[in-house]
C-alpha cells in the first residue's frame, strides 16, 4: 500500500467576468480556463493544447490578452476577466464576430473564439493594422482547417467596419 496524500482544500475565487462578479470554489491548481468552463459554464474559450501554444483559450485578464490554460484560477481573484462571450452587446455580435461569419472564417469553429479575441484585442489597440502587424498579433493562434486567408479577410472586414463606426 502506498502512502496517502492529504487532500488539498479548495480555494474560493472571486473575479469580475464580463462585467459581473462571480465566485466559485476550485482546486488550487485549477486553471483559469477550467474555472471559466467548469465552474462558470462559459464554454467559448476552448481547451486544446493546455500549453499556451494554440490561442484557443485566449481571454483578457485586466485588459491583457492571456492564454487562460496557463493562468491559475486563483491568480484571477479580485481581477477583471473578459471572454469571447463578453464581446456581445445586448445579444448582438461584435463586429469582429460578424466579420468572421461573413468572411467564412469559421469552418469547424473550434479555434474561432481565440482568433476573435485576438483580433478584437488588436483592433482595440490599432484600428488600421498593417499586414505584418496582423500576422504578429495572430501568431499565437493556430487553425488546422484553413490556410488563414479567410481569417485575414475577416480581420480586414472587421477593421473597416470598426473604422466606419468612428
């Protein structure tokens, strides 16, 4: 018989998610991604590589784009988290989301939330990014279905639409 390990007590994480304070008990080693999906029922951020390589789990933490698979849920305590679900406004899709649909950049859809968050982050910082800037901003996201052309079309469409609004 092997030695038994003591059970680690859960921790309470309280964070502002998409503008609303949420609280749940989690295992101390739980990722922010697991907290969002399993405790809060926010399934937009995807669990893919669990190594910060694919970008499918991208969210904002205090305004900075992060891979939620690499952040402990406890690190988000008393902080602001914004997910792809937080982009909609009163049920209306964000212009980046609309552009992805219209440009046909969604294919299987698994990577789409991460790309949408990365593009929204880019366009919030640079309303008219150069092609090189777009490629750099999306370098942390992987899509296995496309050649990225439609994703780049969606970025250009979203940028144009957002510029029209201003």
